[in-house]
C-alpha cells in the first residue's frame, strides 16, 4: 500500500463507519420487530433475512462486490456447520451473502456489550465465553438445538481475526469439528481470500473499495465419523483453506 493511498483509505473508512451506524439505527427497528412480534422459529429466520439485506446495503455503499465461487455446492435446503477463515470485519457481511441458507454465527460473548448492536448479536447469534468451560459446553448444546431446528451454524475455527499475513491461518479450535461429528452434520468450508486487503485488522479505519473474493469447497460428510476423526478432519479443512489461499496469492 502506498503512503499516498492511506489518507484516502482513512477518509473512506470514516465515510463507511457513518454509513454503518446509520444503517444500524434504521435496521434495528426491523430486528426489534422480528424479535418481539414474530413467534418461535419465525423470528431468527426473518432476522437472518434482515442481516442479508443489511449486508447487501453495505456492499453497495462501501463500493464492494462479493465474488463467491461455487455457490452451487451449497444446497439451500440442507443444514450445515459452516466454517471459514477470518481476515477482517468485512467477512461478516460476506458470510451473510455467501449462500441462501439461514444460519446463526458463533460469536464472542463480549460483543454483546456493544450498544444496540450487542442486543442484536445476543438475540440472533450464539455467544460464548471461551475462557469459561461451562459456557463453551452450553454453547455446544445451543448449536445442537439450532441444527435440529433447521438452522445452520457458522463458526470461524481460528476464533478471532488473523492479524498477520503469515501464518496463513491461526491454529484451529475444535468446536466446529466436534459439533459436526456429534450431530452428523455436513461441514461446509468457505475460504476468504482478500478481505484483509480491503480492511486491515491492524488499521481498522483504513478501508478500500473493490472486489472481495471467496470460494466454497465441496461439503464434507461427517455421518460415519467419530471423535477419533476430529484431528484429521480439522487438519483436512486447514489444508483446504491454506492451499487455496496460497494458490490465490501466487496468481
């Protein structure tokens, strides 16, 4: 990134922050309607559609385009445990637009402390305090119930944003793979290539317009797996992501 380009990115980032806040204030009404007035299962499904619409608006106002390859590999009528790498905050709207399946994110519990946005996260996401073992177990049970009710789960196995170019990926946590195996749910892998180039996690004010690319791999069936298969499954997913990222960077 050139030195002269950074002031433009900073100004564009400020513009984007204002847009984000305005959309949050407007769409909060739609979320509140879903959570308060819609019964049972209808509420999270409707709220997910609000999230997808929000992501579409962000894509438009941020002058981004989400280019997600192999969407046809994801059956909109099936339930999955979705996993993806995490490069920047731009990943969240990208995930929402990456497929038509309704899903709930697994998110850090501290995000619920953010004014207004925290309320939405608490209602729509599955939150977990990763330092609390009992809370981790609680979140696993909630995710199981979510899958049973026909609602997929989206997890970033790195646990946080990767703030470094190397290693390509941070160490994976076991949760997503354990959940997929215990429930026999197919594991769908999304590899994000360049959201960190548009919004660096180390300089979160500096945003750039452009194309954000990602790719779905063929879903991995887990019905006949046991927890003994967890380490090789985790390594397989890691190799899929790392190989695709390195090939993309080599172009």
